[in-house]
C-alpha cells in the first residue's frame, strides 16, 4: 500500500540529497541544482531550514 501523502510525519519535514527531493527544492525555491544541494548541506535536513537558508541568500543578493 502506498504512503498517504496527506499524513504529515517526520519524513515529510525532512529533505535529503535524493534526486526527487533536490528537484522539489529547485522547483519550489526556483534555484539551480547546485544551490539546492548547497542549501541542504549547509542548513541540514530540515525542509523549513533549507527554505529559510535559500531565502536569506536571495535577500542577501538583493541588498
């Protein structure tokens, strides 16, 4: 039986360097693969932390 995508467990809050998860970060944050991987490595596996990291980098560039 497939996982229920409506359930929000610990795995849904994490992001790894697996290709589909990197692609999700790239698509969501509109960044390159390299930037997505850098964010995952620097911010750790927390999806929210990765997005915050990328947002701070984008804001830093705009200044």
